[in-house]
C-alpha cells in the first residue's frame, strides 16, 4: 500500500483550512485516512501550523511520501531536517549531541525569523493606523473650515439683506402700548 502524507481540505468556500493526514494514496482527498498528524491554516498571517512532528518523523522513517505542499510544511517545521540529521547519526557522520545542537540552532533561527515577521506586520499595521488617523484629521479640519466659511458667508448675506430691508422700509412710527 502506497502511503502519503497529504492535506485534507476542510472549512468553507474561499476560507479553507487543512488537516495534515497520513492516507492511502488511492483514497479520495477528503476521504478515509490512517492517522491525523496536525492542521494547517493558511488564512492567518503567518500561516498557523500545528503538527505532531514525532509522528510525522515516524511515518517518514517507515516510507510515507509527502506531497509537495506537505513536504514544504514538514520542511518549515523541521521534520525533514530531523530526518536528515538522524540519517547522519545512523551513518556515523554526526553524534546525537551534534545533531541535537544543529537542530536547536536551526529552530532558534526559525523562531527569530517568525518573531521578526510578526513584529514587522504589527509595526506596519500601527503605521497604517497612524497614517489613516492623520488623514482623517486633515479631512475633518478641511470640512470644519468649509463649514465655517459657509456660515460666515450666510451671516454676511443675512446682515446685508437686513440692511437693505431697513433702508427700503420707511421709518415706521413707534406704536404706543395701550395703558392699562
């Protein structure tokens, strides 16, 4: 039986997430599987990957073949590096301690890269929010000036109309109030 490590699609239209599964290559994409290794959500930035790397490594060691996307995910999580280092230990090229040190150094570098990306995204979002707030303040100020100009124009027109009405109307005699 040819065994594959592949993705099984879940989620709704245009908002998919995937389970990482070990399945017979003849089984349908979303059909029967042997074991679930984790999940992959590409909708977040950076993508969220939850993977049981020990199980994945065990399946790779017994001959399971990952698909292209699954291979990229396994590589991203360091499973393929662990397999490569284990083969080096088996051949005698490395000791177990050296292999563990190399993997720990790689993992620290990867975690640093992910943290840098997250902080970059956060800083970008903050700068966009500040720019939007500044633009909104400029627009509000321009609107306030326009409203003040219209109001001043309307007051001037009302004052002019009152002056014209006063000039045209004959001076009316004051009406005396009846005595009570």
